[in-house]
C-alpha cells in the first residue's frame, strides 16, 4: 500500500488570525493515519497569508476528502482547496 501527498491551500478568515495557532488546530483536525509533512506560507493580498500544508495520507484512505472536511471545520478557516496530489 502506498501513500499520497497532497498540498492543500488553507485560507484564513482574516489577516488577524494567528497562523501558528491555526496550523496547530489544522494538525489536531487530521483524521487517523494522516500527518502534515511541512507547511509553507503564501502571501495572498492585503496582509492575508495562506497556509499550504503538505499532508500525507494512506492510499486506501479515500484520497484527501476526510482531510479537507476536517480542515474546513477548523475555527478561523475561510476555504480549503487542493493544490496538487501525488503518490509517494
């Protein structure tokens, strides 16, 4: 069984959101078997910074749907979108 790596763009609700705290909450929301393997930050506009965590999930876990659902329910998250997916 392989694993899938997905880079997911997480937009916070406002520039005032503490990104370190948001990152911790995203890690806490991961389903069993998934883990974050690094987080990039992307300046979007007007002080808004998106988080781009790379999430590793087992190949049989049904893709990134459970991760996306967990992330969107985190307080302070405006939107979640998958940027790229690949097998590792």
